[in-house]
C-alpha cells in the first residue's frame, strides 16, 4: 500500500508581504516623528546634556541635604549640649554613591569624547555658535554664572549664624568649643567639594557645549 504525503499549504508571498507591511506601518505610527527626524549627532549631544543635568542635580541635592543635616546637627548640639557630628555619617554614605555617579559620568564622557567633538563639528557648534541648524532641537540651557561660589557663601553665612547662636547661649564658651571647631571643619570639607565640582564643571564644558546645566 502506497502512502502519499501531502504538503501543508503555505501562505502566499503576497500575504507575507502584506503582514510585514502592516507591522512596519504600525511601528512607524508608534515612532515619535520629532525623534525620528533628529540626526545621530543631535541625539548624542542631547544624551550628554541629560547626563550632565542628572549629575548636576545629584550634586545639588547632596550639598543641600548635607547642609540641612548640618543645621539640624547644630540645633541638637544647642538643645542637648552633646557635641557629636553625626551628620558626617550620612555625608560619607551618600558621598560613596555620589562618587560612583561622578566616576561613571566621567568615564562615559571620556569614552564618547571623540564622538561628541565630531557631533559638535558636524552641527557647527562651538564657542561662537549658539544655535543649531534650522529644524533641529537640542535641549540646552546656559550654566549658572557661578553657582559653586554662591553655594559656599551661603554655607559660610549659615556657619557664622550657628556660631553666633552657640556663643550667645548662657554657658561657658568651652562647652561649645568642640562644636564650633567641627562646624568650621565641615565648612572646609564643603568648600573642597565645591572646588572639585567647579573643576569637573569646567572640564565638562570643554568637552561638550552648555556645561553641566
């Protein structure tokens, strides 16, 4: 007895082409036309801009929170009379995470430095160019004039007020001497952080336009 094998019917080529066209059309509908129109150079510079903004935001959050904890620390010294710089522990813990962020950011910029410079050249961006070619958008804002110096000045004013408040307490000056010394040590550490951040900001401004905005 002879058994005949039958081949299963295969979809016609027209059906495959139609299905592919439908998928491609759906993908095109789901694609942002503005993003699709951007060149690779613009996308790279926008990515660098987002990374700079994230790094700058992390730095500002770190400094402002540590400054707030420093003020709280001083307040507890004044109320309890126990001079213990507990704010240094969260400063060190968060500082590790911030340091890792800074190293990763620096490594990304170093790895993409050539591509960033090529993108700037392709778009005509430079020290005397302030706008992208027509039809292209790059999110960029000018960096603050001198944010680090202003931040240090605010910290110095806060420390001076805290020192005046401690000296105004009706207690022997020696009771708060350690607290005042630690206040100035904390301020010195913040000044060093600000100097380092300013150097990083200047280095990033040389690599890509707009600085760390």
